[in-house]
C-alpha cells in the first residue's frame, strides 16, 4: 500500500511541474509579441482625474479570503469645481460653432469690442435675470450662448418696446406672445415677465430648432423674422442650386445682422482678453426668489414689506403694468433672495383686505364709467369686473368699489403710466418745443406726423408706441417740433416761452409781438390754435429766438 502511494505522489508532482513550465512558456511568448514600452509613453497618473484607487497597491483578486465577502474597491472622485463667475458657466455650456470668419461677423465684432461700456451696461442690467435664464437653458439642453440673446433683442431692458410692437427682454410681438401663453391685459403683460417670457422663448426656440433639423442659425434667424421668411429663402436657394446655410440666404437686412450679433457676443465672452475686454463679474448664484402671494397686492406695500425700493420690485416684476399685481394672476412676486424671507414673514401678517386700498364711490348725475375710471386711474373693464357689471349702464346713487393705489401715483415710478410720462418728457435734443396733441377720431400716426413735418416711426418713439398700436380718440401724444430752417442760424438762441392771453389779444398780435408766424403758433398749440378766437387766460407755448430780438 505504501509502495502504491509513493508512486501516485511521484506522478502528481511530475504533472504539476509540466503545467507550470507550460504556463511560463506561454507568458514569455505573449510578452515577445508586445512592443517594448518607450520611456516617453510612461506618464505619471493624475490622481485628481483617476481617483484614490490609482494611488494604492492593487488588490490580489485571486487571494483566498475564507468566510469574508469580496472587497469592492472605493473610488474617490473629485467633484467638478462650481465656477464663481456666471460667465465661466456660460462659456462651459457653449454648443454652437462660433469659430467663424465672415465679413458680417467681423463688423459686429468691431462694434462690440470698441464699445466696452455698452457691454458693461447690458451686463449690469442682465445681472438680475441671467442666472435664472442660464439655469433654464441648461435644463432644456439649449446652448448657453442663447443667454446672450436678450442683449441682441432688448439690451436686457425688460421694458424695451420696439416700433414693431415687440416687448420685453425676449421681444415677443403680441401674436407670438399669445401663442405661447403670455397674457396681455391692462394689469399685466406676460411678454415682460421674466419667468413667463423666458419659458416662452425656450419653448419657441426649441420648436424652431427642431423645425430646421437642428440648425441653430436658421432657428435664430426665424426667431427674428419668422419661420416663413426663412423657409422661403431656403426654397429660393434650393431652386437656384445655391447653398442653403444661413450665410447664403437672402434674408431681411435686420435678420442678416441679427445672427452675427449673437455670434460676435459669444466670441467676445468666450475669449474677452483677445478683444481687450474684461467681463463685468456676475456671481454664479440666484439673484431672486419666487414668492407666492396668493392674490392681488399693492406693489408699494410689497416694496415696504421686503425693505427694497419700488424700482427694484418693478425691475424684478416688469410684467405688472400698474400699481398692483393683477387680480387674475400670476400671484407671485420675485424678490431679491436676501429679502424673500422677510417679505414672506410680513406678508403672512397682513389681512387680505389690507393688501389693496379700496374706495367706495357713489355715482353722481353726469357720471359714466369712463369718466370714473379716468378719475381713479383705472379702466372701465376693471370697474366692471370688480363690481360685477355686465354693461356700461350705471345709475345715480349706485355705489362702486374701486381699487386704488395706496401711495401717490407718482411714486410708482416704473408703472406703465409713469414710464410713458417720463418718455414723453424727454426732449430728443436741444432747441425743440414740446406740444401736447389729443388724438381725434380718424387720426393716424401717419396723418399726425405729416402735419408736424416728422415721420411715423419718430412720432411713435416719442410716445413709446409701436407703429401698429391703435390710436384711440382722447389719447394724449407729444410732438417735439424743431425750429424752421430760417431760425437755425448761428445767431439763433431759441427759448421756450409760455404766454398767457390777455384781454384784447389775438393770435396775430401775439405772433407779431414775438416775431413768429400765426401758423407756427397754431402748430405749437393745437388745442388753442383750433379755436376761432382765443380767450383771456388761455396759454400758448412759443419758440422764440432771443438773440434775433
């Protein structure tokens, strides 16, 4: 038995030795097939990129560990650094090809790079809104270059209004705004609402991007001039056998410059040092918080509760036209993030009936809803809605509840009415005389501008209007008249004089006294000039050359 056992052990040892020799030969043969490592190819491991596991000895996976679970390696990965400057975050999210060299692009680059103060100004305006916009673009998977589009559209002016009736930071025209759920009422214009208009812009741009098969330049051109315009230009080039890229299309002049403006801005922001520019620092942190207010609220009261200026409330909530939020919503206010907690606390403490100031008005003989609305700085529709009136008929003795501003109306500096007054009071240049014109039935911007030797676009700009805005009888316009050509000599110093008509005066006597023409007086004073006779106490405004005597 012992003899047999000895022979079994001897055979087993022999077989084991053969297998080991065979493995060594195979390993050596495999090594001969590999290229020898060059010294230059040996790179030290970057532990920040590869993780902690690469800095410790490897685990012997074949070692037996009886009665223990296999040890899983723990990889310590470093989190990407969150940039402090929002511009760094914007650069990191670029997706479009902006490495282009086109004449139209070069001209825009020259303009922006030679106007650094403009870039600073629009950056400061956009500081309130940019973090939110970038955040929403990233969620939607849209290139962060698009965050610069409001600079092209409005210069980040939330109250921007174009002659084409486009409004807000993203410049929506009324019809497109309504298509994307942006309500436009006396109380509220969603095209200026930061949250509403940004969401609408993202939805619209996403649709255009898909429509043009992922071509962002075509999508952006369509955002400016309409998808129909771009499609027709593409079809025209296809029929002529020409390229259909953006740069080859026959598009409106404004659109041909529109896309290069955005690309030029993106190039400057990507590499500001190349263009001798230093970006204005914007913290990569939320600027505002959204507070649910649950109903209508006076904006002056909101400012007081939050401890901010009324202008700050309007700049964060530019969608609200009047002195209060809209009774129909949205029932939210954006507040600086450092003031939101205080605002919420104080908002919870005030009773609902004290959120808006109300007056009780008793209808008198001769009253009508339009007259009452004008007296209380509101509209007929508001009075009808608040008092559940289905028609314009009211009776003497009837009581109406009217919402009114809690502070003096002049203190709501950025309300729609106060912005219009400020715009109308701003002279375009020196030596202009301001006249007030009341719109009559049948008037149009074209007729009025022709009467005063100007153009419709200029007249609309003086009155913060679009060319297509309706002109209702009774609307107040301003016209800034310039002196006649003969008056613009080197010996002319024009002064505005307000003269009160005295007993025995006539327009002819006044014209002769101040050495102006009767027609000039009538042009400068349409309300007085339209009368057959002037009365003592009437006032006329005159533009008088004080040097010429």
